[in-house]
C-alpha cells in the first residue's frame, strides 16, 4: 500500500513537470543567454562579440544614431556583456571599461551608468 502511494506521488510529480515544459514550449518562452568578450562595431545596429567559443554577431535593441557613435561608445570599453533574448537579433549590451564602470550601448537616450 505504501509503495502504491509512493508511486502515485512520483507519477504526479513527473506529469506536472512534463506539463510545465510543454506549456513553456507552446508559449514560446525565450531563453536568456549572456555573451561577453571584446566587441567590434559592424554597423550602428550590430556588434561582433569575440568570446572563447568564437564570434557572435549581436543586434542591439537600441541602435546608435550611426556607427561612429557606437564606435565612440566602445572606445574605452575593455569588455562588453550582452543579454540575448532568444536570438542574436535582440540583445541588450553593456560596456565595461578598465575602471569597472558600466554603461548601456546604443542610442544616446538609452545610455545610463549602471555602476
């Protein structure tokens, strides 16, 4: 009798987990990924991030006015961290300089110090 109750509890737990996984897939919940490394400007909307696993092209959620503006923002950056929301085309990126100051990359209206 005890083993039957234990088996029912396990089966209920497994079915709950499977339902939650299938619901998240059906809703299209995006995976959040962090990429960091040295960055190079491609254009006003995109960066190439050089990290240990290769090069990833990241599209900024808030593009800069032009690629010179974005290049100027990266002039003192040692490292760039980007949070990608499901794909490389929608990322929020933060530049970090050698003193540890952090600021958002992209449109001047979106730039803000975070530390």
